[in-house]
């Protein structure tokens, strides 16, 4: 075929990252291996369209589908061998640790595992003196990560909020504050010359890491609902990353990790009030015990961004309603910076 192969991301077959020639050979022959391809990718080649199982990489075709001229040939759903959780995580991270990648390090167990395994440089963002910046710097020093702290200027937050709101289909204050934090993270990664951020997103959903799980009456159902919400979260974060021409890589959504997690009884996810217990146990293979057991704040709070947005809302006359302030920004009537 004379058409040019356009691929964003990377493709693997049973742990081996494929070259472009190998991808062409498999796709053109409609090989059975297509349905088992792993990785994070969006591929266009003539009339062919392929996208990874979870749709991690944004693309024109539906997630997990191989199409030819608009006709579905097969679904892409890799089924790797079931591995111990530590091995599954290590494999998933190493496959994503290419020279064009940087780790988003907040100091929590999810991102600290990735930084420790990958050996890649790391970055963290936050308002000066914020919890996440202090914690990430401390963790980086312990594990030997080449860490770059990036300060968020509070005066830039409103402009960032204006830029990310159009990317959110139904913007809530929580989504908006997460997107603003991601905005500064992605901008910094792009400015430093990286094409991809390796993120710990998905770990809280897969391993029951949210505080609300402690009060859950049906942990299995609540976790399933949160996992089902991950595509929406990915679209939010990849949309922000796309503003800077980069994308976000997600090792915890690797099928090896997902399958390993599925083997763990749901009541083992929280033990004696400790959330993400299996992940923290696995983390001890890569991290000191105190880092593995540390419980951090959510991204938007730990970075200090939520407080800035709340203060901006109050200054605009919305003392208790950040949503109202966001609505005003979207309508182009905010007094600050417009």
C-alpha cells in the first residue's frame, strides 16, 4: 500500500513493542494477532483505522476497534497472561518508559511507583509551598528521580480555567480544577521537550483509593461505576494535553494490571481502613515502606489550585458557588482578566 502509515503512540504484541514495518505486516494481512495487540495507539493507514482497547490515545475511530473503509473487522482486546501484581505493574511501566516520556510525580504511591520503576525524569506542579510540590520533591530525593518542580502562578489560573472549560462537556468544579492542574503539568512537560506524560491515573478506581470507598455499602458496584467513568476522565485530560501537542500514558490501565487486579477479592482492596491495600503492598517491592503507605490529598487540593479557584470565585461575587463563577467565565462576563 502506498498510503502513509500514521501512528500516534506505541503498539505491543505480547510484551514486544512493534516497529512500523511489523505493524504494516500485521494490519495488511488482517492477522489474528490484531485482536490481541496491546499498547496505547491510534493508527490510520489508508482505509485502515485502529485504536487501543481503552482508547487511551485520542483518535477518529472508536476504542478497541479495527476498521477497514468504515467496516469493523475485529475488536482489539488483549488477553495477556495473569501475572502477580508487582510484575504486571513493572512490565506496564517499563513498556511506557521511552526517551520521550516524563513522569507526573505528586508524591503519592501511584506516581511514586511509576517514577521508581521507570527511571525517567519527573515533574510536579503546584502553588509555591503546596503539599504536592513539597512531597514530590522529598520522594524524588529518596528514590533518586531527576525531578523538576514547576510553580503555578496564581495569576495564571483564571486564564488556564478559561482555556480548559471548553474541553469539558459538563464542567463541574472538581473536573475544572483537575483540568487546570493538568494544564500547567502538560504545559511544563511540553516546554521541557517531552511528548508524553506517564501518569498514575486509574489507580484509585482500580484499587479503591478514594475516601468515599471507606463508607461504601457495595464496594464492587461503586468501583465498577468509577472504572466505567475512566473514559470520560481520559477525554478530559487528553484534551488538555492536546493543547500542547502531547498525550498522557496510563500504565495502570494496562491489561496486565487490570487482570492482576481482577484476581484480588474486592474485600482485600481496603484492609483495616487502609485504601489501595494491594497496591501499597506491591509498592514495597519498589519503594520504602513509608512512601508505599503514605496517603496524599487529591490532585486539585494537593497542588493548591482548588484554593485559588475558590478565591477567584469569591472575588467575583460567588462566595459559595464556584459553579456560578465558572458559568460566568464561559459566558465571557467574568470581571477578572477579560
